[in-house]
């Protein structure tokens, strides 16, 4: 696969993923879905499909075509009798260098954050208190707010001194993240954003998944406390202490706290969809993705080259007084055959034939003295001769 095709493939895949995401967003708003769990499942499926969109575009056959208008005045380039070699443009290489540089920086930041957080988690000591039974919980003096890392929970060192209501709310919130696998979903979304950093949809999708994960965990904590106002106070207190969290655990931070508090206190509980509705919603993602991947644009060009002009041998001239003719094609090649013209006949009359095409060339000619000289000439080719040998 060539370099320009790789850049074009990435841009095309990002555009198709954004189109799929826009359709899903519109349908969710149209049906007024208020089930956070269902939305997380749907947008996670969209994330997986968006990541695999380059493979889908290559494997899914193009059975759906979108007709585009032809470009005006799209005439073929004129042939000036000489083929001039032009150097290749460095633009594709520059684009590849720009893409690879930004993607490498994004992946490096993601990897460094994971390694630092893993180091922080290993340095923390396990908690053996009765309220931590059945959970993988560690305490660290290097953090000031709760974190869910993989399948474990990392709490500040003073977590044993918290009030029971605060400890229950924090554990319910973080345990909800672990139960859904939000850490791994966010990791996959961050990887998708690093590879498709030029796509605004990749950034929006990661942010949307983070918002939905925090909303779902907030609802789980509210159900444990059964008091929305108390949980809102606990959330504000925890976020105030965790505001100075180190940069390597920025992944654990949620969306705007004021927005979450307003949602906890102001909005009505979500209405859950039935299992059938969830299955239908998830089942519609893959066919929609295949339809988007199989759509191919078709542009009708107002001008077309005939087979004769494309297959005819090219006659090139060096910048000297003597002309050189290209070597004749192989005997069995399917090329256009010249038309025999009487010296007194008008060659332009042959252009009435649908299979005739006129090509300018430089041919060696002979004067009255028999001395060869070069001059401009016109060769009329018949495309109908392709039917022969």
C-alpha cells in the first residue's frame, strides 16, 4: 500500500466513523433515550466499529454508490509531443510525518500515564479493614482522591477516617466503574483518539463515554445512599480535595463537577429500556456500519479517454534537431492500428469514424533530395482495430 493511499484511507475512515456517530446521535435524540447504561453500550459499540472502520472499508464490498456531480471543464491534459518527467511532490511525505509525529506523542503520553499510575498502585498498601472485604482496595499517601485502576480501587491514605456515608458512596461509585469496565473502555477510547487525532469525532466520543460513565456511577452511588443531596455534597467535597491530583492520573478525572451536581439534583431518574430494546439497538450498529463502509462515491466525468489514445505508443522527441521514435509495440499486443490514407485524400474526413482519434507527434520525413528531416505530423488512429490481433 502506498503512502498517499494510507493517508487517504485514514481520512476516509474517520469521515465514515463521524457519519455513523452522527446518525446514532440523531436517532438517540429522536427516540429520547434516557437509559445511561444503554447509551454506554451503544457508544462503546460505535467506538469498536470506528476503530475497525479501515478494515471494514477494505473488506465490505461496495454495493452502495452515491452519485456526485461531474466537475465542470474537466478536460484531459493536452499532449505537447514530449513526455517531461516531473519530480514527485513531497506533500504526502510531509503529511505522513505530521500524522506520525502527533500520533507518536499522543501514544507516548498515554503509555507514560499508564506506567506512572501502575507504579503508584503498586506502591500503595492493601487495606484489610472489614469494610474492604471482597474488594481489591489500596491506600496511598500520594493521591488525594479515589481512583479506579483496572479491577482495583486506589484511595487516599485517610480513607479509614472517612464517615461511613462518604466511604459507602465512594466505594459504590468506583465499584460501578469496575463492574462496567470503564477503565478499559476509556483506555480503548484514548487509543482511538491518539490514532485518529485529526478527527473531532474521536475527541467527542471519548468525552461522551467519560460523561456517561460518571453519570452511571453517580446514579449507582445515589441508589446506595438513597439521598441525592447528601451524595451531591460528598461529590463536591471529594472533588475539592482531588483538584490537585497529579497529571499521570488525569484519566480518572470526570467531567465538570457543577454539571454533574446539577444533573444529580435537577434531573429525573433515567428510564431503563427493556432487554429487547437494548439488543435491537446494539444489533443495528453493525449493519449501519457496513452500510456506511460500503458507500462509495461515483463521479461521472464529462470527458473520457478512448482506448486508442490510452494504448497508442508515445512518440517522444529529444531537444535536438533529430527526432526519435519510440520502439514499436510487441507483435501480439492489443494496440490501435493506423489507418491507411491516400496521399490526395483529406485525413480529417476519417475523424467522422467514432473509433478514430487524432494524436500529434513528431515524425521523421524526407524531402525531394531524399535527405531526412524532422517535422510536425498528425497520426490518426482507429480504436476499432482493438478487435483484431
